[in-house]
C-alpha cells in the first residue's frame, strides 16, 4: 500500500504527476479541499473504494464506491475527514478492483 503525495493546484497551474495504482491499495490525505483523480486505461470498468471510518449512533457508515468506466476517469471528493480519516495514520484508504493500467493522483485545491 503506497501513500500518495498530495499535489496542490495553484493559480499558476499544476501539471499533476500520476502514479500507478497499487495492487494492495493506496492511502491519501483527507481534507475538505482534497480529491482523488483516477484514470482507467483498461477496457473494463474499475471500482474504486474509499474506506469509511465513520459511524452514526453505533452504525458504521458505508464505504464510498465509485465506478470508473473503461478508458475513463473520475474526480472523487472532497475527501471529508469525518467520513474517511483513519485515526491510526490520519489517512484515507483507497482500494481498486483492479490496479492494472490505473493511474491516480491525490490533489488539493
């Protein structure tokens, strides 16, 4: 599991760097201005799962599940800490149904 560096979008522009999605998942920073950009280069859809750490009245909140279409991309966020922040490492866990030909960037605006 890799921890992705968060890249900040600036007024002067940002040419984001994308990393290959890790087969065992990735971790990213949470924040109300943070999001994940996932690009799927395969011929099949890929499911991205953000692990929820929240609970309401003792009931665990559902994970956030996003389908990225074949040869498509998705912006996912904001990555709200009250829903996604793991207290052990202060990061959000991200899983992929397949990491083959998937690239990802952790971004902040």
